[in-house]
C-alpha cells in the first residue's frame, strides 16, 4: 500500500477531531450524512450529505450555504423521526427533542436561533409550506415520516430572498416519487422497540404511460419512555402526476395527519434530578389533525425557461385539554370525593391558502450564460384561538367545556411577495448572485371578549419591506469553490407571541417585529474522491429579538414576560468534514468502506445592547459537535455516532437556577447512537440502540405545553425492524 503526503496528513488530521468529540462533555452529536452535488464541478460523491446544485428547478443556490441529506443512506431510527441521527450532519443544528415527550414534532434551529417548533425556519414539503401561516403562526405541527422522505434540503440565512424572510433559513422535506418504468411497486417497513414502540409503514407507487402515482400510510403507537406518554399517530399521503406532453406536467398531492397524544407534563429541576422519568400530570391530552392539499404545474417553455406553479390549501386544528399549572403544583385528587381539579380547554383552528409562481430563465451575456429566477407568492390565512375554558375533572381526552372561554380571538393575514435573483457569471470560475424581495403583509385581530389582551396597537396592521442579498462563488480547481453571501431577514410578530398561552407567563402586547441579516464566508469541495469538506464563518445580526424576561408585578409577585429583549449578535464557525478511510488508504473495495465524519459548530450569540448586554442568547449552545463512524459492505451497514452539546440558557438573564422551572440552565450533554442494517434480496433488516449510555438530559424548558417546565429526553432505547420491497 502506498501513501502520499496528503493521505498521510488526512489520516493524522482526523485523529484529534475524533478524540475531541469523544472527550468533550459539552457538545452534541447526531448521525447524518451529506451527499455532495455541485453543478459547477459535474461530479457526485456517493456519500449521504453534500450541497445543492448551483441551479435546481427554478431556484438558484450559487454562493449559498446549503446541505442535502440523502435519507435512505442513513442508518437511523426513522420510526420515531430521530432528528439527532437524520439531520445531525448539518453543522450547528440545535434540536428540541419533544416528539417523544408529548408533542407532535421535534423542533430545529441554527446559529443560536430559537429551535422550539422550528419557529425561525421556513419548513416545507416538496417545495410548499406545511406550517399553518408562515408569518402568522409558523409553529410546526406536522412533519412527514422519515421512511417516506427521499432527501432533506436546507439553506441557511440567504434563503430569505427566494423563500421568505425567516432568519434561520429554509428546510425542505422531499418525499419519494413513483418508480420510473414500473407500473406497480410496494414497499413496507415494520418496526418495534422499547417503550411500546410499533411503527408500520406502507408505500405504493408506479408509472403507467403518462400517469404516475405514489402514496404512503404510516401508523405509529408508542407508550413512551415516561409514564403518561401514550401516542397514536396516522400519517397519509398521496400524489398523482400527469405528463401531458414533453413540456407540461400536472400534479395533485394530499397529506393528512391524525393523532392523539398524552402529555406527561414538565418537571422542576428537583423532580428531574430525582427521577427524569417521572410524570406529575396524568390527564393532559393533545390532538392536532392536519390536512394539506396541493396542485402543481411544471411547464418547460423552452430549453432556457422553466415555469412552476404550486397552490396549497391547508386546514389544521389543535385541541388541548390539560392542567396547565407549574409542575410543583400538584394535580390533587380530592380524598373525599375522589375528584381531580377542573382542567383547561384550548382550541385552535387554522386555514390558509398559498400560491407560488416561479420562473427560471437562462440567457447569455456575451459568451457567458447567466440565469434569473423570479417569482410571486400570494397567501391568505385565518386562525381562531379559543383559550382557557373550564373543562371537566375526568382523565380521558374530553373537550367538553363547562363554561365560557376567557379568550376568544380571530386572526387573519394576507401576504403578497415578489422576488428576483440573478446569477451573473463573470467567467467560467467566478459568479455573482444578486437579488431582492418585496413583502406586503396585512394582519388583523378580532377579539370576542372584553379583556383586550391583544392591545389596540395590534388590532390591524400593514407592513411593507424590501429585502436584498448578494452572493459570490469562485471555483478553485476542479472540485472546490469559495463562497460568500449576505442577506437581510425579517420576522413579523406572530399570533402565538401576542397571547399568553398559559398562566405561567405574560406577553408584551406592543412587541416590535424583529429583523436582521445573515452573512457567510466559506470554502467547500471534494479532494481525490475520498475527502469532503465545507468550512465557513457566519455572522448574524438580530434586532429586537424576542425572548423571556423575569419581572415583578405590582403585588410583588414574580412572573415571566415574553417581549423584545434587545439586539443580539451571533457569530462563529460551521464545519463539515467526511473522510472515506478505505479510499484514502487505497484499500480494496472488497473489504468494504469505512468512513468518518465530523459536524462541528461554534456559536457566540450574545446580546449587545440593553440590560442584558453581554448575556448569552437563549437556546444558543456555544458548541455543537457530532462525529460518526460508518462501515458498509455490499448490503451490510453499521454506524456509531457521538453527539455532544454545551450548555445553554432558558432566559435572557442567563439564570442558572430558579424556583420557576421555565427558566434556568439547559445543561450540556453527550449521547451515543448505534444503528445497523442488512439486506437480503428484497428484504431489509434494521436495528439499533439510541442513547447507548443512558444519558439523563433535556433539551427544552417551556412555559407552555407539553410542559410547563423541563421536558426530559428519552433514555436508552432499542428498535428492530424488517422491510420488504416488491
């Protein structure tokens, strides 16, 4: 075996990186893989993660910080959508692990932004929004089951010009498609595991002449790691496409979610330390049915011009019956009557429509080909929130109200947006991308009670704003490029932030809309088909950031206020590296492939003005580090993943400990996950152990459901599955 100097350098380079991940007790790791696709290079590295092409469909990604995750190539617990394993190769991804702790979906955030329910992220499926209202109510209640997802695309920061003004960027879950050239295909995966887990996935698809179809049905039951955590969830999807001719394609899609989730409630610090599996709530329930209908058209006007249209109708609900007091307040059962306290009833109804029309046109400037992407978006949304009606004192899911709702609101919004972004290719190496986006947002609130909680200033409001951005990309050699970008962002105050959702917090009714901008500067590429890298610096400026602040009322009682805290600056480094050790050492492919990856982010996010100047931003760990080792040989694959994350804080004052469990430190933690898969003809076996060392930790403190209080993450658990592909 021969070694050149570069291979020797890589072999010693990865040893300290690997050791850093194992030793450090303040970092987080999750297993994911990056598949590299660089249109400029014209080369694909057959890994699991990488970057988006310079142009994809009607979108332009030149000079942007992007990641693509190929989900089928990941050994992970997809039955419970283990985000730690599935998305962990995205550097700096902060994950709120609430899907198995009493909520519908895990939340994600980047660069020190709030990860709860992915509030700062534009979340999409197949290119269309799946949140109820991206500006009015951007909380994520639905995510597709990962068994049905082909790949996950993420654009950080600079996504605001093409996709909307979210400061954290955009994530798009691309579902699987019909099998080309096959009229019928069936696949299934049956998974069982710890804590009563059973997940049954079935998919059908095929192509017949000009027609194609794909559908799936996923049913999951789960008793939960903690008591009072039972879940039942049904997710379904169907898509039918018609290729009218070589230029025009039509499509219809329908997505549904039905669930019933029992919430074990939050814990105090003392309760968590004594027993992290404890539950002090046995009568809290949540349902959130979700329906998304989408019609689409792709029209290839000519070889240089593509037009796409997507129109979406969304209808969703959230029904909640719970005892919403802090966890130190017992939900007593009267020893004489045997009756519990009266529970609270909350209901939300969401309806929205959105139509996006996009056009990509290629043209020549002299001998250099350039491209322009333009589009418009029109959306309307209605949102009814009814809160705090007295319910009954039973223990089952019962939404019967025994009195009037204390709060009864109707919110509405209308959004019109237009954007244009252009690639100017100066030569075959250097490209400049420039773009602008105009947004018109009209919102109103109608209050059906006399409390006037929303405040006169927010009854009706119109905003207009223009965002701009520019990106640069320079090809270095054949398979690497330098890139940089800067883009403005804007985040309107949404419905949920205007109203207190539980009795443990209050909301400033006169909050201002946060705004900011993102910048990236980095280098990425592939070296000799065995080393993939993407290393960049980032800088994020966030004005009027919304957070939690401790206050004292006129009676001397403490309370938590959600308000504009002040300006924060987030800066740091994001790094992804992956080494195919077998190729680097010129080993025989008959021995299989051994790869190692490291996904690392350092984030210094602090308030720079006001009374909290110098304090760290909430939910902003300084270090998130993930390292994974994967061995594959033919139909066999196994992965070991180390995840570690440093401490963060739940409030702007950086409170270490409090009598109120909503605020306080979120300690750092390290977690190990192991997965294995084996194929035999058309059958696939999988299994694994999550949280191998049985680490006791949590990722969230919350002032609302599924708490309030600390929401513990799941301890050690295993899963096994068997699948079949016809």
